[in-house]
C-alpha cells in the first residue's frame, strides 16, 4: 500500500487520525477544511476503500485506515530523523534508533552495551522493542535487529556477531541424589534443532514447557528441573550450574540486521558499530561460546 501513496497523502491521513475531525486536521496542516475533504476523498477513490467512518464522535479509522495510520506514523518518524541527520551534517549523531531483540539477549547481553551507547551518544533516543516475535525491518518496524538465526534475510544487511552455544543446567542447590526432570521449550518457540536433539536423546520434557528462555532459566533456578540454556545466560547466573558440555548441534549464529536504506544514517551507524564492536570482542565471544573457566559437573 505504501508504495502507491506519496508522503503528503500519508501526512493528511495521519492528521485526520490524530485530530479525529477534518477541521482539526486542517488546522494542524495549515490548509482549509475543503482541501482536506477533497484530498481524503481522492485518496479513498484511489485505494478503492474507505479509510474513515464518520460518526458522531468524529472520523473513526476503518481497518484499512488503521493500517495506513501505523505506516504513516512510522514514515513520519523516519522522515523527521532523516531531516535531522541532513541538517546536523557532521554534528554528533542524534535522533531515534529502534532496536528489536529477544528478552534473553537483552537481559544477558545487550543491556550494558545499549547503556554504553546512551552514555556515548546522549542525543540518540534508544527504543528497545523486546519481543520473541520477529519484527519486520523491511516494513520499518525497527531500525536494527539482533537475533539468532540460521539464514538472515537477503534483503537486509547482516553482520555476523558470533555463535551462541547451549548447554544443560540445573539449580546450584539441586540434590544430586534425586533424578532431575527435564524442562523444555513450548512448541510455539521455533527451534527445530532443539526438538530434534531432544527426540534423539529420548528426553521427555513434556512435564513442563515454557515459551521463553528467560522463563525456562527461572524455572531451573527454582529447582523445577534441568534444561538446555544459552551459555551466556546460564554461566552468568550463580544460581545455576552447568552439568554438561555445550551441545554442538544447538549452536546458533547471532546476527545484527539493518535495512540497506539506513546503513549510512549516522545515528543508526553509531549504535550498530557499538554493538558489533562490543559483541565481537574476545570476552563476549568466550561468553557466547560457553568457554567457561570451570569444568562442568557430571550430572547427565
């Protein structure tokens, strides 16, 4: 839809959605009520569908209108940031940068790196979209993404950051004389290599399955059982102890992704470079790979 509409049309639609009336949108844009009315009608005719329904409370967006408003707000944010980059020229990077990542990576790896970015670039506004669902960089739902995956999308610029190892863990206070049940990830989590490894090992993890790795680690910490966890998470938790070597089949590449259109934008480049540099440093690589300074306890 966005490819068929110019930015001015999106601005008019966004103004109507925010004001809720044509008169309010006209005032916000500095044009006449009649101009807004004509432009809305022309846009709806072009799209072949209504974008708003007129009710007593004002103009209420339809499903198509709501979608267009989301896209328009996102484009407005990028347009303002682009204008700021151009106007500032060689000044310090400034403006919003939206990064999406998983809760596990944010908690166990990225939070201190992003805090360092804030100290170094106080004019950059960081927005962290922490979700285990994949955000679309192609649709500009985020500027950067840090995610584990096998094959990054070809349409995006991908920086390989390292490899994430996984190993089995149990609570530090676990009674070694008692058989510890396995805990697993819920089927909603897409991790086919883990499901295949579990099947081959004959492990029954059906007693308790959790849909996030952070939740899985919390359950292990409380003594609910043993589980496979990323080494960067498990090794850093004093309440957990590793009970086996990393499983080679479960090692996953970690990537930073950026849309090609944003690769030269100063604020995006600044955050990208800090993340890439910090994670590629040897101490973090050792953390990701599970090169711990202790021998694993043999409880398998």
